[in-house]
C-alpha cells in the first residue's frame, strides 16, 4: 500500500534556473546604447546651433553692413560693382560730416529732453493707476479697466489724428509740451504693472492698513520695491520707444530747433549731405543707434526678468 501511495504522489518538478547574462555582454550593450544616445545628442545640438547661428547672422548682418558702409568713402561705395564685405581704406569722415552737415548734437539734446521728461511723467501716471486697479476697491473698477483695455483696440492712426487736432487747437505745435503730452500714459504698461502688483500678497496690504499706513506710503515702500524689475523694464522700453519715435514728432514739429534724431535724420538726408551719400547716412544711423544698443546690452537681464514677472500670475 505504501508503495502504491508513493507511486500516486507526483514528483516535484524543479524549474530550470534562469540563465544569468554575462556581465561582459551587459556592459557592452550598455556602452552601445550610451554611444548611440551621445551621437543623437551631438547631431541634435549641431542642428540646433546651426539653425541659431543662421538666425543670428540674418539678424545681425544688417547692423554689420550699416557699420561697414559707414566707414567707406562715397566714391568707393558708388564704384563697387559687387558689394564688398570689408573696407580696404576705412575713413571716419562720414561721422564728422554727420555732425557738421546739420546740428545733430542739438537733435540729440532735444531727444534726450523729450525721452527723460516723457518717461518720468509716464511713470508718475501709470504707477498710481496700476495700484488703483490692483488693490483699491471702488464701484465699477472692472468696468473701467475693461474700457481701458478696449482702448488698445483703437488704431494708432485714429489716436494720432485726435491728438494732432487737440495739440493744434491748444497752439502747442513746435513745443516740447506738444511732443510730450500725448505720450505720458500707456494702457499696455498700466496693464503690465497691474498684473505684477496683483502677484504681491494682499495680506501685506491689509497688515499695512491695520498699522495705519496710507495707500501712498504702502505703494512707495512696499509695492514699488517688490515690482522694481517690472518698473525698470517699463522705463527702458519707454526710453526706447521715445528715442525711436518718428511719426508724431514729424507731424507736430516743422521747426528745426525742435527736431528729434528720428526726423533729424530725414532732414540730414534732404538738406544735409544729400540722398546719394549713403555712407554718411549710415554713419548717422550708427550714431543714433549706439545709445539704444548700449542700453539694451546693459539692462537686457532686467528687461527679460520684468517681462517674465509681468506675464506670470500666481
């Protein structure tokens, strides 16, 4: 009986042990995958940097050509059948002519006054306006702000016509007041600064009110320092905007004593060294562009930081 029971009990089947991969083969496979990944990364980076380099060349080439042409003589420029990408005999006479053909230094002074005063007045206007929309509670606040934003939908040409009629009726043509007044506010900058103010915790405002701090004092001591990157960005962008302004100054001034560098360049071309002296014109454009290029290079990090903070909520 015991022998029969032993026959009925199935024998335990032992599973075969899994084959252990060879350490050498595993390491070889890993190295192969790693080399393939490196090759893909190198190719991807090479394509990316090639594309970025081509974009940089396309963007910077006009500036290079402008600077190159400014050091050529007029005869050398006119005699070039095929454009040359170098200057065999550079000259600085074009820069001297740019300042002597017309009062370019006076145009620079006018532009500096216009830029500084306009930017300062605009900051005085938009900072309290952005604070009011961001923190103060008053009836119709959202409606008023929506109406402000709707002004951005109006074509600038219509605004220029209205401003021209107003300034002319006030006898402000050929005056700094006429140049400055239409540019002392900006709906876009108010919106940008308001979005930045709203990122500041409201608990700070409530705590300041409990301590008896006035709104104006809270704005200057708390909100302005926190929003400093955005304020610096707005200031720089406004400076660039004023420096490059052309349509409005050209429309509202016909007195050379009030010309800015933007419409002063047109005056140089017409009544200075003439339309055919392209090298002298390029020298003038270089002189006008250098301050803005330096300004951007110095404050580029502030501009990027301010724009990113103004466009990120929460």
